[in-house]
C-alpha cells in the first residue's frame, strides 16, 4: 500500500462518513492533510459535508486549519464539482455546506476567518452570497465570524467588500450587521468606482438602497460621466421603485443637478416615460419647468434630445412640464431642427418625425395652459358662494364654489318630483 493510496482512502472514508475507516487510515500513517495530488483536503471535505466527528479527529491529528487547495478549481469526485476557487480553506467549505457546527469547531480551533480564496473571497463574503436561500443561517454565521475576528473591511481582488455582496439583496438586517462593524465601508468603491449603493440600484433592491442611504451612502459625481451612479444605473435599467426611493431623498442626495441631467438623458434614450415624469416631479409641480429646461453637460436641452430620438411621448411630457422648443442647443438650433438627428437612416420614421414636428409647433399652447391663471376681476358680480385664493406661481388663482342656501332648494324639487309619480 503506497502513501498516496492511504490519503486517497482517507478521503473516501471522509466522504462516506466512516469515522472508523478514517481512524484506521490515520493509524496506518495517512497524512491528515491529505496529498497535493488531490483537489481537496480531508479537513475541507469533512467541514463541507458536516462530518463533525471526523472533523474533530482530523483536528486532533494536526490537520492544517487554514490549508488551501493546490488546484485552480475543485473538480473531482469528492467535492461534487463545486465551483470553489483555488486557495479555498476549510472555513469556506463549512460555509458553503451551511454547516454551523463545523464552522464553530474550526473557529474554536483557531482557523483564520479572514483568509481569502484565489479571487480574494473571504469566508464573510461567501456567507453573504447565501442570503437569498438561507437568511437565518447567514445571519448566524456572520455573527460567529465577527466573534472570531472577521474583518468586513477586507476587499477581494476587485476591491469589493462583503457590503458589496450584501447590497445585491434586500437584506436590511445583514446590511445593518455589516455596517455596525464597519460603517466606513458604506461609500467604499471597488476598483472601478462602484459602491454598494450602485450594486443595490443595479439589482433593483429598493429596500437595500433605502438602508444604505440612511447609513450615509452617496454617489461620486466625478464618475457620472462613466455611467457610475445609483440614480443613473436605476434609470438605465428601468428600476422604477429604486428611482422613486432615491428621489424621495431629495436631489442633493443623489448627486444634484449633474446627476439629474444624466438621469433625464437616459430616461429619454431608454424611452422610460414614467421615470422621466418622476424625475421632472422630484421637487413638485412648481419646479417642473426647471428640470424640463435643464441642459446636459454638452449643452443639449432634454427636449432637443427627445426630438432627436423621435420620442413623441417624451417630447409631450417635457412640453407639458414647461420645456421651450425655441431654446437653442450648443449648435444654435431649436428642437424642431433636431428631429430624428440621433437615429440612423433605417430607424427614422417619417410619420413619427412629422408628429414630433407638429407637437413642437404647439409648444406655446402647452405653456399657455399653465396652472397659474390670472385672477378674476375684483369687479365680478357678487355671488352666494365660497372664494378660495391660492398664492403661488405667477398670479393668484381664485376658485368659487357655489352652494345653495339651506336645504330648501333640494327639498322643494324633491317634493315636486314625488307628486309627479
């Protein structure tokens, strides 16, 4: 019997859960750490399968608690082709198998909770990945890791922390747990500048977005031009609920006018009219005109872009909000001169172009329908009714609500109706 065959048989006994077989192989001289020719170690396999008695045996026989795999991928009969990276430790194995007893035993024995695999994934990150399918297990495992000294600030090879992983779920409890230990990670970007808030927005996780905003998450305006920003991403992907949550925090919380200019542009290009309307309404009806006339960083008004895309719906929404079709863009052209300019020849529709042009010609009529009508003359005849004056906009709006005096008006007519029957 060769030394290699002893380690191989030890692995088989671990897989089958045979404590007696494992004892015999160790007595026969098998290395508790297995062999480098195998894709995994006996300790990893025992932790992953939840073989607690064998796990104790291996630890007592000096197995390396932080031993890692020697291959790029685990892919053999023992691991069931699990997609672990090279460098994975027994702690990763216990967490992947959702075995809390194995996790506790390894941590108690002194396993390092911050050792990462070949891609920099720590045990804490691996645990967070399982939130969707095993919420209660994840929360318990995270607390166990924290008690053993796990650091949520550790980043992987992409520069991402456990918070980036947790942000892809609507997991306020998990996010709160991570932020309570490392509040400084709330705005920590990865190597591309993407924060946890951006990840939450990209996945459409409005609860996570709200939680992160409450913890102080903010976007970096210098990255808006690269499309990196929670509002920009949510608009791009059409996540209306996330857009609503972001806008509820106010314009400044999502990047101010710069973010709004990019968001308006994307809502038009992606043809999301409901999101466009939400953006225009962010500060109420009286400030719609401000956003409707907001220019992008290249000087293009939103209405010009809608016309260039032949977006009849977007142009109508913008005109109703107060956009001015006569405003010139950076090339000194009005909106009507830009109709269809953003589309290739095979995408242009003459009928749609004509409809957009007709709509733009009615621009003055849209603005004439403003809610701020002129007040009625003070010489209007007196009437039995209530006058309600609302101050705001350009003038006072007087509304008269007429009511009959007493109930005689109705009673007399009802009596007359009954007599006819």
